């Protein structure tokens, strides 16, 4: 029987080729992991016990008449500024009690409930009649009712279509 002779493989095909393929696959996996790491879990909200939610969510795409706001734990107050325009307190809806959803910021609400949502609805005749068609940014300043001088803020941006 004739003996089969295999040609000797080069250094590239034995070592460098598989190493480059491994590096390429690792790079693709790492790229996907990094691109998805901040899309839904905002560390500024996740790591802040005072803020329960921002709406719309950071980097979301929304309509120009979408409500904007912040949901805080009970015992906090908030102010909103949208695209550099301060929103008057009487235009911010404060939901503190499910039994009275039309509660306004002027009446302060009841604090027996766990709700504490501050929202602004863009409408004609208001401080911001509609969101800009493109990137919009909101700054929410919030503070505990027990110490109004202890203020903190958070900024987030989203896109209005």
C-alpha cells in the first residue's frame, strides 16, 4: 500500500490563523456586550434610591406630545426644566394618590401613598407647547420635603419624532 504524504503546514495555518479567528470572535462578542450594557439600565437611576423612574426613558424615541417627568420616592418634591425652559409649578402634574389622580402641585397631595410622580404634558399655551423634533433634554431638580436646601439633579435626553 502506498503511503500518503501530507504537506507540512505553515506557521500561519497552524498557530496564527486560529489565533486571529479567536481574537475576532472575542472582539465581536465584546462589542455586543458593550453596546447593550447601558441601553436599558441607567446606572444613574439604578444606583439612586430616590429616583424610581424617568419618563420617557433616556435615549428613547417618543412623539412630540409625550409626557415628561420623574417618579420619586415619597417625601420628595421636584422641578422640571425642558430644553432650558423652566416649567412653572402649576404646569407640573403631581400624582401622589390613586384616588385623586388630578392632584396638582399646589395642593401637595397626601403622603400616605407610595406614589410621587411629577409630570409635564406639552400643550399649546404652556411653557413648552411641544417637544423639539430631534434631541430633547430634561433636568429634574429634586429635594426632600424635610430639607428643601438639600437639592440634587439628574439630566436625561431622548428623541422626539
